[in-house]
């Protein structure tokens, strides 16, 4: 049940971020859920391998390389999803990643307060 709730929250976050960021488009809420799954899988598989190989550089740049890998995974997800999820370019993907991170941080802090 927790997985389904997290999946719906991720879909909502992707839909909100696509609404806020100019140049990022998602075909609908259900495609936002699928996009969240695709970004998560691509980030876990391809991004994990890239983070493993770039660990020394990531350590030297205080995590900047990891953020760039996340942006590249959003662009890869854009290519995999076709017209259902579209990001116009690198800078749009950067803004999209920042907005998603901020929204997830806000939701995380709200849910943490409810657990207390």
C-alpha cells in the first residue's frame, strides 16, 4: 500500500513540476506516474552505474556530478517516453530537477511532521 501511495505522490510531483516549468510537458496524470517510474528506473540502473564510475569526481565536486547525472537521466527518460513526457533541453531539465527536488522536500517535511 505504501508503494502505491508513493507512486501517486511521485506522479503528482511530476505533474506539478511539468505545470510550473516552462518547456516541460507531460500528457496527463497517469503519464506523470509512468514518467516517475521511468525516471526512477533509469536513475537507479543507468544513473547508479554512472555514479559508481564518477565517484571520485563526484566527491571532488561535492555532489555536483550526481546532480548532472540526474539531469541526464531526466533527458534520457524524455527520449524513452516519446511525446508523453517532453523536456525542451538541458536547462529545462535542470529547472525541472530543481523543482521536483523542492516539491519532494516540502512533501517530505510535511509527512515527517505528521509522523510525530
